């Protein structure tokens, strides 16, 4: 019986070995990983001339089966399908070299650090957190060639340059702001922007949800905010708003791309749309008219009325309940008709409402006039002394200096859209500054990151938005991610030029900057 069993096992093994094809050996061409036009540029690249053969049956394998990593695996599958047209399997279906997603112990690079190890037998995407693996996915996508090699086997193969990438972000906060108040942008338009930002490892989208010209989010119990306040926008065209379900849809969409939504309700100024809706909130006791112009600084909440704070507590509680991220932005800029003592009183009453909601207050640099906790984040836009003072008080600072980082500034006098009050910001000026040196007296440890705001006085749709955002937003993304020693204009410009192929394919209406030259 024992002999018979042994013979059966031997026979089965023999049959299995005959039926299971040996893993093919591909004669892959030599590659140079450092020739890939990564943007942002990684912290370290170790090229070894190897390559990984990616084809339609390359499996995406997962070592950590927890929910957060499974969601990441599905995101990898979805984005590689968008790029290659192949829906890669999530299990080994054929003799193919796998793409393995691996959870590794944390490093000093933080949760967004990652490692790509690319060889002929395996492609490892390693990180301590799914967010880091997702950033690595963007580098992998940039490293996948546009054309397949059809001569290596009887199927199409994408030859992915091999070696190792060790990468980590320079700043924890890497953002863009979109003003949806002066002109409203639809859910689909914001999603389109989120897809673009994720490709460049941007991790925050700041939505300016209210201003004099419009209120853009539903607040339960306050119907006139959307019935009246949302009806207008700059120029007198119809406005719009997000229902709470639509706003949550945006939060979830961003979250699936490891981007945090930062909601802003501007206060105590920039509040005409709110006080038109509810005149009892108005600081001058009058009922204002809807406003569709572009002036600033003429409106204010009644900072001494308990009705104002009851209203704001409702607004803050409802929006923060819909928002996963840690921040609630109060604006606080250009409140010219609010007396200084009222302005300070107002901010010191609002900050506890935000803390009660479990969030950190964020505001433009004027808010440093008030006595605020050091958990509050200061966003520098105009006055360096305010940013330095915030740092001295222990606050973290997000840098958005208008003269270098405002996306709504024209590139030059020929620009079709944009403003000029902060001067022209051509593509080279937008890139050629060091955030660590932007504010004299601000310690590097107090710099949380960088954000490029796009105010929408002159733009009202995705095409116009993209004209102002690109190419400059790609440069801001690199400034916020890449280490300073890797930043050099000519090297960046060479890689930036290569982005045009993707922008053309995606239909992104980028500005045809003179820095691109006239070459085809």
C-alpha cells in the first residue's frame, strides 16, 4: 500500500510538472531609470539597467490583507487600467512576474515615504502606509513607457525601467486652493482637478466655499444660504452649490486618492452672500444686496451678536462632520470694515467652536493678530511679518506668498485669464524660489508646507482653470515634494516639457509658455 501511494504521488508530481509551463525567460533590453522624467523628482534613484515586463496578466499581489491596503490595491488596479487599458488581475493567473504591494515598518520619511524595487522577476511597491504606496504608484505610472514592445514575446509588453527608488516628501502639506465662491465649479470639475493633482503627489485641496459673491454648501436649517446666497457669482451668471451629499462625495473621492479636503468659510469679512441670506448676521444692521463684482473688504458679520456664533457653530459642526481631514479654514483676510478689537474678539470666539468640532483652525496670515492656540495653522499670503510672528508663537505655517504662488496671476501681459495685482508670474518665476527662505525669521520647523491658491474672478470652467494652473502647478508640486538639492531649473524644464504629451492626451488646457520653445 505504501509503495502504491508513493508511485501515485510521483506520477502526480510528474503530471503537474508536465502541465505547468516553466516561467519564460525574456531577453529584456537594458534601461536607465534615471532617464525617466519623474515629476516631482524622487529623493534617491538607484539605476541598474534591469527592467520589469508588464503585460495584461501581470498580477497585483498584496501581502497585508487589511481593508486599507485592499482599497489601495484596488486603486492601483484602477489607475493602471486607466493608463494601460489592462485590468490587471489581483491574483496569480499565469506565469508572470508580479507587482507586489508590501507593508513595511515606518521610516523617518513619514507615512508618505515609499520604495520602488523594480527587477525582472518582481516589482515591489513598499510603504508603511497606503498613502505612501499611492505616492509610489504615481512614480510607477510615470516610469511606464507609452509604447509596448511587441518583439519580446507573443504578446504586448511594457518594458518598465528597473532599479530602486527611495522617496519621501519635503513637506507634509502640499496643496492647491480652488475658489468655488466667485465662480462655482461642479462636482465633476473638482473631481477632474483631484485626478490631476494626485498625479503630482499633491495631498490637500483647499475649497474656498464662501465669499461675497456666493455661498456654496448646503447647511441644514439655514435654507436661504443656498436659496439666496448660492444664486449668484461674479459677472451675474447663475451660481450653484454642493448638497451635503455632493460635498461628502468630493471628500470621499479625494480620500480615495489620499488627498485631504480643507473647507473654508471666509469670516468675519467676505460674508456678503451669507448676510444677504440672513440679514440679522450683518455687522451694520442693514439688509445688503447680492454682489457680483470683484471688490473686497466691504462686508462683515456682526461680531458682537450671539446669533452670529449660533449660526457659525451650526455651520462648523455640519461641515466638519462631513470632512475627514483635520482642518477647518476660517479665512480671516481683508476684513477691512471690521474694527480691530471686534476682529480679534471674533476669532477668539470662533477658535473654540472649531476645537469643539475636533478640528484645527486654519486662516490667512491676518489672524495672527488674535491670541490663538499654537494648534492653529497660519496661511501666509501677503505679510511676511505675520508669518514670522506666527512661527514665534509656535504655529505651523503654510506658505502661499502671492507674488510667487498665486495661480490666478497672469503669466505675462498676453495671458488670456488672470489678474496682475501681485505682478506677472511666468513659469520660471513660479519655480525659482526656495520656500524655506520665503519668510525671514520663520524657522524651517514651523513650515508645514506649500499651497498654490487659484482665485476665480476671471475663470469659470475647467479649461480656464487649467490654463492658469498648468504648467505652474506641476512646479509647485515639485517644490513641495522634492528635496531642495534636486531642484534646478534646466533639469526641471526638461522634465516639464515631457508632461505636455500627457496633458495633450488628457485634454488639459495648459498654457503654451514660451519656456517650451518652438520645437515639436
